[in-house]
């Protein structure tokens, strides 16, 4: 009996110490958050609101942040998270090298998809700098505007077959193929059609990874489960294996056929950079992970954003006609059959429409950051090793930064006298290196679709625009009809 009493006392002391540790303010400027329970932290509050009020994670976290001056501390199991929408703090994080690293080795899910902090998306310091420099250089050489223009024409040709037969169209499948087709040419110098089963499989695999990695599990939150990490995430993130198998196969093919004096694509550039004749297994893993990291944003994020743009055009028929007339006037002026990059300056409303869609729909929490050391940002202490998520959606709905933030209004991006936060592709040095190409891809896809077709919902009603939580916030799957415009 005495032994049992001692054990109960020890458990009580442990729970009390953990409770105090999680809730005690170690500094006057430490961020606040909801009361954290011993061991499990704030998981009960999140799950309670999720199930009882049918709220999604981004909404719950946004509410907690809003009630704590835009910066909320949360313990999810053993892990210390900060969710930040206070723009003064975000600007500090954006500029300071202290927040350059990813917490890939702290959060097991991210560790798994990054191969222990490899690649460009999740690596740190010198490894990241080298990868980023090489990718930007390769983009300038191999990702030419003519490639994107040609693929946009292929996209229209694929859609034309369905439009002529008055079929119902699921735009997501076409955008997956469009993005994959561009990416395969740039990365592997391989031509694949816009509409094909491989692109669909890759797109679905990436969507599966995006959805599952955005939802933390017990394995992300508790260190004592570490012996089972790899087993669990191999099952949960099986979409990773589909993409990695394709990349590894391309790596093998390129090693057999590469001519270092005539690099054909990104894979050749990477092999040459890491020493094609004396390449190690670690180098191959890094090369493959860089390619994997490009697949995610290039296929996943662009598909999600294009899906949102088409949905918003469908739901705002008046704005769709404004965009169409702008496109038609630009094309008629030089007699072109398709929109190309030379027309972009003459179609500013469409670019503004895409940016407004990203602001209001697809910007979520992005990728996590971490702090190398304790640092004061604004009025708050950001502790070392904190796992930091910037809440881009909450920033986008901040009335101090955006007039009537809940209103869909592309014109806000046309008034250069009004400063608007540039947060569409992340913040700071680790913002997406391919962001300008991504905008061009989306511009050419949407402009050419609108030039040829009027976009309508299947039943004439507005499409459900509720947000689904993911790495990039996504729309529910939907279908449309395309009505050929009179040329």
C-alpha cells in the first residue's frame, strides 16, 4: 500500500510540475495561450471545439490568436507551438536570420517528408542556401516563358474536347496535369500530355500528403512514441512514396545519359553540382529531396490556387466578364489566337483577381519556422526551438491591413497608393523561390480559359466556397461547364 501511495505521489508531482512548466510565464513578454493540461497540453480544447462546434483547425487557432493580440502559445503534447498573425511580429520574423530554419527534426511528420531535413523546403543554413541558389539559377535557364505558353495551349486543347461535347468538367484534374506537364519538362526534360493518368496519380498523392501533414497526430506531439515514427508516417504519408519513386527513377536515367557539358534540365544541373562522377548516396538523397520539395508547391499549391480562381470566377459572373473584356481587348490589339506573356501588362485586373483569391482563400499557415535562439519580436519573446506557424489567413482578414477584408475585391491590388502585405508565397528569405513563375503559370492558364470559354456552375447556382484545412487551404471538389465564347 505504501508503494502505491508513493507512486501516486510521484505521478501527482510529475503532473503538477508539467502543468506549471506549460503555463508559467518565464518572461514578462512570453506569449499567452489557453490553459495547457499536463502531458496533453492544449489538445483537449482544440478537439473539443472541433467536434462540438464543427470548427476546422485554422478557425479555432485563429480565434485563440485573435484573443491574444495575434500571437498564441499552444502546447500540443510535448511540443511548444506559436501561431502568429500579429503583423509587427511577422515582419520581425520576416527580416531576421534567427528564423531561417525549419523545425524538421522537431516535428516527426515534417522530418519524414523532408528525409531528416534534406532538400530545399526543410533544410537549414548552408544546405538550404546551396540548394536555393542552384534552383533559382536552373529556373532562369530551363523554365522559359515559351514552355509555359505552350503548355497553356495544350490545356485549352484538352478542355476543348469536353467543352465541345458539353461534358461536366472537374477542373482540378486538368490543373494537376497542366502543372505536372510543365514540371516534367523543366525537371526531367520529359514531355507528358496535360491530360494523363500519371499526372492525376501524382496530383492525388500530393493532395493526400498536404491534407495529412497539416493535421498533427499523437506521433507528432509525444516524444515517447518516437520508436514508431517511421512505421506510422510510412502508412499515413504513403503519397510521398509515389512521388519519390518517380524522382528516383529519373535520377537513375539521368545518371546513365547525362552529358555534363550540355545540361538538359534541373536533374542534370543538380547531378553536375553535386559531382556526377563521384556522387554519394547522401548527395542522391539531397538531389531527390530537392525535386520532391519542388513537386509539392508546383503541383499541389498551384492546383489548389487555380481551383479557387475558377470557383471565384464562377461565383462572380460580373467580375468574370470584366476579366474577359480586359483579356479580349489585349488579344484583339495584336491579333493573337492565345494569350501569351507579352499580354500580361495589359491584363492587370486578372493578376489582381488571382492575388485576391490567394488572399481570401488559399493562404493558410504555410510551412513552419523555428527560432535558433530566444529573441524579442515586437512586444513578445519568441523562445528558442519554438515551432512557429504564421497565420496568413488571419493576416489577410485583418481590418487594419485590408479595407473590408471579408469582401472579395480585386481592385484593392490595383491601387498602388495603398500598401498591401505581400504574403502570398510566404515571408522572408524562405519565401517560395518559384513564385514569379507560379504567377505566370496561373495567369496563362486562367486567361486562355476565359478567352475561349464562359465558366458556369452545373446547376446555375453558386459553388460551395467553404474552406478545407490543408497546407494550402483548399476548396471542396466541384465541377463546372464551359460555354464557348463567340470569337
